[in-house]
């Protein structure tokens, strides 16, 4: 999680935007109940004020995910590719 917190917001990066607030570590929430979250390995770097807690972010109406045509799992995949590089 420490490495994730030092990364740029994956959503801003994919949208081609400049990140304007600190990076939060977001636990991917797909296929879990309302009070459950994924483990610490399944984390995504998101800027606090916009892509994480903002009205268009993952805890808002998720408009940015719709623009990107991605899910939180897709963001996790993009994060892992940036962390470890593509191994194809």
C-alpha cells in the first residue's frame, strides 16, 4: 500500500488530466457486500478530491469510470501494469 500511495492517480493518468490533490489508496470494491472491501493487495491510487471522493469519482456517481469505459478491476489492472510493467 505504501508504493500505491506514492503513485499518481491512475484515473487522472488514464484521462490525461493533471492530478490536483494527494493520492489516496482505494480498496477495489467489486463483488463485495456493502461493508466488505478487498484485501490490501487490491488497491488503486486515486486523487482524494476528485477521482476518489469527488462527485464524479468512485465514491460518487462514478462518471469517470463510465468515460473510461472501465470498472474498478480495470483500474486495478492498470495500476498493477504500472507497478510491475507488462510481462507479455
